C-alpha cells in the first residue's frame, strides 16, 4: 500500500494501480427553500389564493345552513307521512316550511304577505317546479280543513314532498 493513499478508503484487495485513487467529495445537499425573492412572492400569492378559496367555501357553507336545516325538517315530515296518525299534520307542515325557507333569504316585506297565485308565481320565479296540480295541492294543505288534507293520496303527497325538496335544494332568489 502506498503512503499517500488513506488507508481506510482503500480496501485491502484493491489492485496497485487503483490504490492512489480517492472517492470524489460530495457537494452539500441542495436546500428545498426558495433562494430568490420571486419564489417567495409566488409562494405568498399561492398561499393567499388558497386562503381566499377556503374562506369563500366557508362563507358559502354558512350561507347554505338554512337549506340544510330545511331539508332535515322536510326529511322529518316525510317520515311522519308514513304514520297515519301524523299524516295530516305532516302535510300541513310543508307550506310553512317553504315560507320559512323563503323568509331566510328574501326580505320579509317581499315574501311574508304573498299567498295564493302570487305565492305560486314567486315559487316559479325562484326555480320552483310547482306545476298546476302541485301548486293547488300546496294551497290545499295550507288552508283546507283536516278532512280534505286527509283525502290527499299517497302519490300526490310524495309528489309534493319531491317538488318541495327540489325547490329547497335549488331555489335562487335575486335580491
């Protein structure tokens, strides 16, 4: 073994010609941190955009809270429709639910006094799919005596619940 080659870097069985060779020194690992101001600016813009998206999603989620509450109440009404003792009360609860949902997003002066054809026109204008039959059924369950409400067929009741669910989930009001 030669004296100029470090003893620990050269294995004992290395041929004589290769003994003076040394391993190349490795450079320091490259940092993942941005090295220029431009990359810091890009990171700041991306962080601000992400924070803005999260904030907008949170605001949208909070604004739609009334829909989630109305849909949960409609689900309770639908479950009550299956019970013969609660059926009339459940059908009668659909119209006030729609009115409360509308009052959650529309100024009271514009909606509270609506009734009859004006109310059905409002529902149609806000992307409601209340046709002539379901509109008449909504008026019936709003104002008719319990005997007439009890005469509503199961199919008509399900249709009214379906149209109500669709309106609650998709209505849009221009203020």
